[in-house]
C-alpha cells in the first residue's frame, strides 16, 4: 500500500495502472484480414506507417485464430468476402464469445446495398468502409475505434478498482469482512468437493484499547497496518487473511487439519509476542489471542459453525489470560457420507 496525495492506493490498483502504462508504450496490434494480396499489402503498409502493429490474416479462419489468442488484436479490420469464415461470420463469433477486452471491428465491404450493411452491423461490426476507400478515411475510423477501446479500458480499470475497494479494507489493505467471508465460502466449497481439511483462525489483539489510550488513535492505526502486514507475511501464499472487525482478524487455512492449524496459530502468536512495534519513535509491545476451529471433512454449510467455534475458542483464550492459542474440539457435524 502506498500513499499518494493523501489517497491510499492498494498494490493491486497500482499494478493495474502500471499495466495500462505498459500497454500504452507498445504499438497497438491491428488485425488486417483480407484475402486479396494487393489490398492486404496496402493495408499492412498503411498500418505500419501510422504506427500500428499489423497482424496479417489471409482468410477468415486465420483471422478467427488470431482473434482468439490471449493477447490477440483488439482492433480488427475484416474483409467481408473471404474464403473460410467471412467477415460477418467472424463478427457474430466474436460477439457470441463475449470476449473481454472488447474487440472493435471495422468491416470492409464492396457491398453498398443498405440491407447488406444493416446485416453487417447487426452481426456485431462497429463500423464499415466501402471499397475502394481513401487511406485517410481508414485512418480516422481507426482512430475512432481506438477512442472507444481507450474508454473501455478506463471502464474496466474503474470496475476492477471498485471491486477491489468493495472487498478490501482501506486501512490495512487486507480483505474486509465480506471479502474474507466470501473467501471462506469459496474455500469451504472447494475443500468439501476435493475432500481436503480446512481450518480458520480468529485472531484478536490483546488490550488494544490501551495502545490507543496510551499512544493515540493514529498510532493505533499505524500499528494495525503493521500487524496486518506481518500477519500476511507469516502465512502461506494460498492462505487468506482478512480484517474481520476493528482489531480482529480472520485467517482461512485451506488444506490444514487441526494440528497444523494450531501450529500456524502458534507461529502468528509468537510473531506478535516477539515483535517490537513503533508508535512514532516509541517502541511498544503487545500480544494477540487466537481461537482455532477445524474440519477434517468440511461441508459447504460449515462456515457459521466454524466461525462460532473459533470465536468461542478465542473467548476462552482471553479468559485464560490472553497471549495464547486455543483449539476448538473438532466436532464433526457433516453427514455420514462425508466421514471416511
Ligand atoms: P481484549 O484483549 O479483551 O481484546 O482487549 P481490547 O482492548 O483489545 O478489546 P476491546 O474490544 O475492549 O477494544 C478494542 C479496541 O480496538 C478499542 C478500539 O478503539 C480499537 N480499535 C478498533 N478498530 C480500530 C481502528 O480502526 N483503529 C484504531 N486505532 N483502533 C481500533
Ligand atoms: Mg475479399
Ligand atoms: Mg482485542
Ligand atoms: Mg476485539
């Protein structure tokens, strides 16, 4: 997480912006699908001169192939009449595939009958040019296509940023409560499908109110951010950590049975106990308590029970003096078909 002009950007948002900038540095690929060799070489020369990277297709099948590549062209000039799939067939196939990002299609046609053009546009073409055409006309129409694609890129980036905002916590950058609960449901469904164990840790910082009272709320916020960062570092890449409440965190451990989850919880507890945090220049120490719950054979409907058991175990850890891990007994509530 970085601070920029008072705004917090998560690493994912920064990565999205970096990707867009990288894209802008490369010439844009344009599919030139044309079976007539003379027109094909004219198209290729023009595109290169205008700073595009032409991707050549000599018939409809080659064009369809090029458009299906993961980093295939997003701007396509399709001749209507071609051997194999024709331009209109390709328009239909592209739109039916619902591919993202959007492919902007410019249809080249010798046909001038308005009924034909309606057919082309209805098949999903964005624009058309009637052959023969002036070079500058193609150039401005490609520019119009580019503008549409740029707008769509901005829309996609905004959608990704919104999704990121909706599922992540602004202070720590971890998944927020609904984000981590969604992750728990997803991992439970997978574990029950694949027959793997699953555990959760409910982590609560001990006497965190004292940190706020002694050092101020802003220092408390900084300590929460640092706690989240260190917690994230102390789990495996396929585990998920989220901010469940104020100073309470939920960690989902797919593939972990009770004993491994208890060992993981112990590592997190030790990390807190051994770490010196800082409120400005002033060092401060605090601990955490952790409740663990587990399913050796999870079923999809276990999430509420797992959370309840972890919460109860956490409550007991607090009662027993804090700075400790307590494991809820593995209480199988699954149907018989889930037992080995
Ligand atoms: P316990 O060991 O029983 O958990 O004690 P505690 O003080 O941690 O628990 P309590 O529930 O009494 O207080 C939670 C504290 O966490 C109080 C609240 O101000 C603080 N807190 C919660 N969210 C935030 C936050 O976003 N920023 C800061 N700075 N503090 C927070
Ligand atoms: Mg042709
Ligand atoms: Mg607490
Ligand atoms: Mg709490």
